[in-house]
């Protein structure tokens, strides 16, 4: 299991890549269990009202969360590239430029996240 964590705007977002042989989550919309690598991470966007209040880059905003959209990949490299792009996109949706987002990849044991 790999944790892909992005840092930007004074906060962080972490998603999980389940690797070959690990049990990926099974729920409506989950990719085919035959996919060797499965990426799962929250998706969010800024809203005018409602949602959850948070502070990004010193600015108080409201964000709404979408259901995670798991994606399956054939290779570890494809999964990592898609995960990094996903994290950058989530930050961009709340006004943090991709160039201001640092990403780390952490090898984790099952149950750690």
C-alpha cells in the first residue's frame, strides 16, 4: 500500500494506492478487482455556502466532498502518475497552484493511513 500525500496551502490531502495482492476496497463504483493497482482518494471543491469550513492559504473557505472515485491501473507507474495528478487537481480546485503543491509517497502497511 502506498500513501500519496500532497501538501499545499497549509494543509494536506492523502490518498491510497492498493498494490498487487492487497485487498482494495469493495463498494459501488470500485474498479474491477482484477486491476493490479487501485487508487482511492477524496475529491472536493469550493462552495459558496454549506460544506465543511477549512483554511487554505490563510483563507477561510467552504468545501464540499464528492464520493471517492476509485480507479484501477495496470502498472505502479501509471497509478502513481494518476495519483499525483489527482492530488494536484484537488488543490487547484481550491485555488492552490500545482507549482505550490509538494507530493510525497509513503510505503504503508495495511491498516495504516
